[in-house]
């Protein structure tokens, strides 16, 4: 349960973050499941996906 509470905190921060912080968070947070990463992507502006892909490479 603690892991889910931690993810909810991360998700709340992610939702309110600006684009640069969203990218930093997405590329630096460790220990999330594939489903949790997918959940965060729901709150990422789709028109900036290229910037996220570039940061991940």
C-alpha cells in the first residue's frame, strides 16, 4: 500500500509540474511499474512527446 501512496504523490506532482519538470520526473523516477508509467503519460502533453523521447535516449 505504501508504494501506491508514494505513486499517488508522484502523480500529483507530475500533473502540476511544468513540461521540463515532467520530463525530469519521468526520466528519473525509479521503481514504477509499466502501468504506472502509462498512467503518468496520460498527463503528459502529447504534442511534446518528441522532447520526452529525446530525453529518454
